[in-house]
C-alpha cells in the first residue's frame, strides 16, 4: 500500500506540464519496475482514461490502484498523484501572497501573461489535427467557441450539448442520410 | 463563507464530471465558471494561475484546482488558512467524480469503449473540445493580459511581441513551456513591463 502511495507521489512530483508527459514515467515505474500491469493492459487503461472525464493522470492512478489493492488502493494512489501538486501550489500561493505588491513580481507576471495565452492557443491546432477537424465539421469548434467567447455560454454546457448531439446524430440521423 | 465553499465544491465537482478532453479543456471550464460566472477572480489572476500550474509538478487540472480554491477564498477576504481549506475542497471535488466513475464503470468501460454509441458521443465531443480551447485563448486576449494601445502602448506592443515569441518559440523551435514562461517573465522585469 505504501508502495502505491510512494510510486504515484513520485509520478506526480516528476512530471511537469500536464498528464500526457506522465505516460513514459508511469510506463517505467508501473510496467517495468513494479510489474503491476502489463504493457498491453497499460495501453488499454490509457485509452479508457482518455475517454473518461476528469484528470487523465488521476484516472490512470485510480485504475491501477483499484486493480492492485481494491478501493483503498485506488484512494491511496489518487492521493499520491495529487499530493505533490497540492503541496507545491500551496507553498507558492502562500509565498506569492507576501510578494504580490512587489514591483518586480508584477513585471514578471506581466511578461508571462502573453506567453501563457500563446501556450493555450497552440494546443488548439494540435487538437484540431487529432480531432480530425475538416471542412465539414469545422463549424462545430467555431460555433462552440463563439457561444463561449461571445455569448458567455458555460463550456460545461457546450460539452454536454456536443456529446448529446453526437449521440443523437450518430444513432438516428446518420443512417438516414446514408440511405436517402 | 459556507455558500462560497459549497459553490466551490459544486463547481469543481461538475468540472471533474464533465471535464472531457484533457487539462486544457478543463482550464477552459474553470475559466468559464470561476471568472465568467462567479467572478471569484479577474482574468489576469486566472492567467497567473495557469502560468504557475503549467510550470510546477503535477497535472494542470489538479494544480489549477488547488490554486483557484485558495485564491477564491483569499480574494473574498478570508485568511490564508481558509484559503488552504478552499484548495483542499476544490481538489477533492475535482477528483471525486473520477473516483466514483472508476469504481462504478471501469469494467464496463473496458468492455464497451469501442461501442458505436460511445463513438457517436465522442464524434460530437472531440470537435467541441477544440472550440473550448479556442474560446479560452480568445477570452485570455484581453486588456488585463495585454494592456491596450491607449492605456499603455509600451506594454501593449511588448505583450504582442512576447505572445509571438512564445508562439513561434514553441511551435517552430520546440522550446519547453517552462523555459518560455521564465524567459518572458525575466523579459518583463528587465523591460519594466
């Protein structure tokens, strides 16, 4: 049990920049070193964790913990993955609180902000490729973005509506189009 | 206070429950709820949180939930100790749906992930998530993050330059996000942004 906590704590601690950066480390720790799951099982778990809502790395750790030690194992693994984030961010938040009025800190963050916008803008193109956006479905992201950006619709609602529409379209409409 | 904590919990529970499409899509949801809907912080503060979340260890979703929980309480005038309570609550709430879903349906998912209905749902979800990211980027391009020509032309022009630098630096030269963030931060200090 302690092994689960330690392993996922390490995985949480040594991955910077998001869930997918964790995959190689998870593979090495969980498949090669601990042999908790096989390579093929891990690939299946990754596929499922990707199609589940929530945080990818947490989903994966819950899966592996569940498989290894049942519910308690899942809980311990999830805590292990979250703990490094939690401690680092709290430390930064508490320190930042003291220096918020500092003029250099202010300049630093003024410099960072445009860069952050660029770092958020870039994955749009990468994800457009992996979501197979083409001239027939490009209206979907454009309408979604317009609803959120201009009309202030909640992104949660947009995701829900898109999922339901995809289901309805695929189940009831697509075949009719093909048949007619 | 109780109301704020409850709202925080509920918001992050929903984000955990419907957060399809990875960390950046979740950021878009957090932005929508926390800045757009509840006004717990300004867009500038949210941008700073994203910067810190990207350059510290751990998944972006967890990092930003922790930081947003803290900031929401402190912004509302409560002590840092309550801020810690807020970050715990937000983190717990965003993970809870994963936990429940995994316990209930992980076996089901392994079996049915290639089922046509699941495929249909994702055929709608995937393109929409691209739109979520696009909206997040557009919403971040505001006066607070870039200043404006009339307000502070120097900062506005430099912000545009740093934006292009970060964009090209990552896209063309494959610089890491942390390096880009640090470079732009120090450029901000040196140039007195």
